[in-house]
């Protein structure tokens, strides 16, 4: 599988392009599409944003149909590695890519061309084990992108953690493939309610704690862009 990625790595990396954020994890159900939708909507208030929906479930596309009187996201699609590479190479905007919860050439192409990879993970033991599986993908891609790290976002954290934040941070810090973001997204009802209405949490409830957490994440992303 990875041999197909290396064939076109020079094409992807050899183009001056605007910022590419990939929300990725090899496990499904970790909240990638929720994070991607909130980033896309709120960042579109600041930048020109395109969205590439690589998730087989097309959750972002469904979210977009629910936006009604709100400005729609500009969503693109790709069927194979070459099409992903072409979108990244020709990108002139802030591009946010939502990948599926599985390993594939399509997803690896997106990660390979990313300026920033955001990997949501909760305090669940299953998700932390899944993070180690995702590590293998990053290790492979780092053969061509040695500087690549997945920026782990603590997402949907319960208020009463079964595992301390210190333990989670230690778990991640022992792997050079990962960089832990300072931002933390809690398990808040506003995320589900807003997504079901095609809204970001900032549009749904601008003063909510959920909206404040997304704003903090965006501020941190902007700092990494500099």
C-alpha cells in the first residue's frame, strides 16, 4: 500500500501551497467530523476555506446539507490517491481534510500532504490503544516526512476522568510521533445538538463552554501556523 504513496511524494511535497489541516485517526467514532466541521465553519469567518471529505460516511457532506440559511461549506471529493494529491497541490486556500477511520492510500495521501495533522482522542483505553495503531501509519509516512507529527487533541473528555490527565499526557509524550495540543474539548451536549442542525457550536451557542473550547483550539492552530 505505502509504495503507492512514495511514488507521488515528491509531487505532493514539491509545491508551495497554503495551509492544509488534516483531521485523522485510523479509528472511527473519535469525533473527527465534529472537530472538522467546527474548524471549517469558524475558520471560514477568517480565511478562504475549502473542505475535502474523504470519510466514507460523508458526515461533513450531510452536515453541509443541514446548514439551510447559513453559508455552505465548499466541499471537495476525491476517489483516489492522484485526486487527493491534485487537490493538495493546487490548493490556494486553507484546506481542511476529514479522513475516514481506517487506513488507506487516500488517507495516507492526505496525511502526507498535511501541514498539520490533528488526531482527536478521548481518555478511553480503547482509543488510546487505537492511537498506538495510528502511530504505525505516522511512522511509515515519516520515512518521507521526518518532521511530521500528529497533534493529539484530547477530545470528548468526561468530567470525571477514569484516567488522570497526567497519565494521558505521559502516554502520549513517550512517542515522538505525537505532539499534545494544549486545547481540550470536553464531552458537551452542544456538539451533538449543533451538528444535528448543521451549525458550529459558535453558531449554535456562541457563549457556551463548547464554543469557548473551539475558539481556544483555533487560536492554538493559528499559533502553529506562524
